[in-house]
């Protein structure tokens, strides 16, 4: 994880579906989720359709949502094709009652991390994002996501082909 690249942006989650005929000739509906960097929902839908080379009849964009995270950590050097959602609690000391008392307040921050395991995702946050930070934090949750790829501005879809 030495070459982790963190990118902030306006990310939009898209859920698409399309008909798929398997080798037995049975047609099923495939559902996939992607993250798209876009200025608005319309642009996100347009960009994912263009990137997946689908016309409007074959792909249905089922859901477009604004997520709680704004930073994604990419591992460009690795063959990692899995994305994890990592929740971090940053402990901040807050003065109350005119500065006579202090209270610890947890501020939650969510990252999407490209990694090959839960431990790698956890290490990416510890060793890259907060390595030189003086903030007091805890990683409170790490979960695998169902995202198949991420579409950044100026790049093609990063996904397992």
C-alpha cells in the first residue's frame, strides 16, 4: 500500500441493471453498482452509460445517490479490484461552559479504499491517510462494498475485466 493515492471529489453512486443471457440461454437481470465522479446526477448517468458502451435500451439506471464519503483511496500499483468502506471516528476535544470543561466529540469520516483484504484496507488508512496526522482516531468499521468499479474524471472505469 505504499503507493496509495487519495482523491477527493463529488462522487455519485450509481446502480444499473441490464438483461443478460447465460450460456444455457436463460435471460436474467444483472445488477451492478459503480461510483462515478460527476457534477450532478444527470452527468453521472451519462458518464456511466458512455463508459459501459450501452445505449438507452439495454441499460437501466435504477438508482443514483449522493454518498456520505468524499474521499477515495486508490492503489494504482496493485491488482486490487475490491473496494472497502472504512469508517473512522476522529476524537475532538470540545470546550463547554465557557471553557471550564472539555468533552470528547467523535466526528465520523468515511473512506472508500481499494485493497485486496480488510486488513489491507485498515492498513491503508493507518499508514497512508493518517500516517503524519496528529488527530486522535479509531477505525470503527471496515466492510467490503458491492461496487464493481470507479469512474474518475479523465480516466476509464477501474474495474475487474
